[in-house]
C-alpha cells in the first residue's frame, strides 16, 4: 500500500465517512470536476496517481485500445463532469450517466448509504441527472483527454414503459456523437418498472430503437443486466444479444438482496429500499459473468462489475469471463490510489502466471 493510499484510508476517508454519503460524494465530485477542467490539475493527478501504459495490460475492444482493463462504472460521474480527472488517476475508461432523455431530480434524500462493515453501499438515487441535452453539452465542451468515455442510457421516470424505446433512442441521438460505446440500462432497481424491460420481448424493442440512433457513428451498443436475474433469464438475454448483434453486456448492476451482510439486519432495514453494491455482490456478479461467457464465449464481450476492490478481485472477474472490469463502490472505500494499485497487481499476476497476454486469462475459469 502506498503512503498516499495509507493516508487516504487513515485520515481522509474517516473525514468523508463522517458526512452524509451523498454530501461526501458531491464534495469529491466537485474536486474532480475542477481537475477535469484544468490541464494543470490533471497533470498533477497523473503524476501522483496515474498509470503508465507499458502495453502489458492493453485490451483491444469495441474498436478502441484500452491501456488497461480497469474503468469506472456508471453512477459516479452522472453529469459527465469528471471523466478526464478520473482518466488522469489511472482509469482507462469512464462510463458516464446514467443519463435520461428528460432532466429529473431523482428520489428524495437521503438516498445513499454506506455499510462499512460490508464494504458496501445502498443507493436509491433514481437516475438523478440533468438530461441528455445538458450532458451532451458537457461532453462537447471537454473532449476526452486520454480516456475512453462510455455513456449509460436510462429511461426517464415520466416516460411510460410502453414508450421506453423512443425515450432511450432520444438520449442515444443526443449522446451518440460523444460516446466510445453506449449502454442500455434496464437493470436499476430504483426506477419503477425498469427491470421489467430486461424481458426479451421488451428489450428487443429498445435495442432496435436505439441502434439506428447510433448507426451513423458506429457506436458499439451494450446492455447492462441485473444480478437478480434467474439463470435462464440471463441465458435469454445472452441469446438476444447474440441474435441482435450487440457489442457486449455489462454484468452486473446492483442487487435487491440483503442476505449474508455483517451489518445488523435491523440497521439495514432502517435504511430502506435501494440497490446494494460492493463486496456482497462479488460472488453473484462473477457467477453471472461466468454464465455469459460459458454461453457465448468471446462472441459477446463482458464488462464485469460488482464487488471489485483489489487486483485479486479484478483478476478473478477476468478469469470468470470479463474482458474489461469496472469499479465504483470499491473506489469509495479504497480511494485515489486504487487504479495504480490494481494495475500494478494485475501486472505482477500476469508475470507470475507466465501467460502471453491478458486475453489468454479471459474466461479460463468460466463454468461449462
């Protein structure tokens, strides 16, 4: 562990954790946004936290070269105000959003809660964001600086489920010109009825509406799924993705389950509804990634997310079948040195295992 990482965990993290979780997030994002807009501050972040690109962990996917497989999941940079700063801190890619066609405030506060004993977070944010037009303006104003930018698309709360395809397509048209890849998010538990859109009959309509909105620029299209899908439903989504020629899947979103937590159950119940992320999601996320790989192999690349907090977690996710790996909750707990620590750990593991490339590790422990 680096000195800076140790200082974060021993001093800064306790200070941030003494604040309301959403307030701490806002303060952190404000600082990142300042660096996002400043070449000087990004240079300082890069020299302190950045990751050298030595080619050993490079991943060629979606028509892009990812210097490492490590990125930031949707939810942290909802408004596209920090991706360049996060890139300077060593993350190869940042998935901004979730973005909806219409601006919306999200659910009432408080709506974000930490479970430190579990290395977890519960959120019921409700896709709070400024809307696709405002986010597109931010993306246009600040071109990516050595970072790949994905865009996560959600359904506006005011839009009826029957009108979801047009709603997603409107966001795709606005944001497509700025996206290296796009993700249809039908798996958040915090928008009423959204997860019903994971059914094959509903999802195919959304995919077929969104794809033409991205076609002019050839933006790769993925779908993000929930960990709470039954295995046969995961299989059905995989088959749909293959049939529709999707670029890949993101697995997984947050879970509604609360079993196996170290935090007392009465405390958890008092926090209310929302999606659980972090370490308790690790096992199920890997299992879903493994199932996808076992069914589709390399024909359907997977971005693995859920419970990744260390190099060992990232390596295990890649072995399960993920070509790329995202973090969010782990970043909250591990701090600004996370990308460098995970990257160095992956490089050490790659050398010790004597494999020719990271691609050779993808899916080697998948079921089937």
